[in-house]
């Protein structure tokens, strides 16, 4: 079906690039984007995959970490040694 819509210039440019890269028509790319945007999501389905972060089990701040001291915090983040390990 032919219709006229106003599309943000930047989004249109991106859609044209995606169409050219995929050797597809602009209409096909826009159809696919609308299908994704209009597909209902079930509340039981998480919108993002859960991420499990490793923990050491002790909780709290590690020894030597001072959240009030930006320089020492930056140094701790750049250090490859585990927190609390001797220098």
C-alpha cells in the first residue's frame, strides 16, 4: 500500500543505508522495523536478558577503596591486582 509519512531525516538516512547493505528495498526495511515495534511483548518475557555478576560473597567495600577519594578510586580501578592484595 502506498502512503505518505514524515520520517526524521536521520532515521530515513539510516534506513536507506540498511536497505542498501542488505540489498533490500527501503519499504521492506521499514516494514520490518514496524513489525518489530508493533509486536506485543508478553509481561512474563523479560525485555532484557538477566546478567549475573560475579561476587566474592563478603559484601561491602573492599579494603583500600575510598569512595570519597577520586584519585585512589581511579588507581584501584586501574590496578590489575585483587583488592586488598599487597603492593
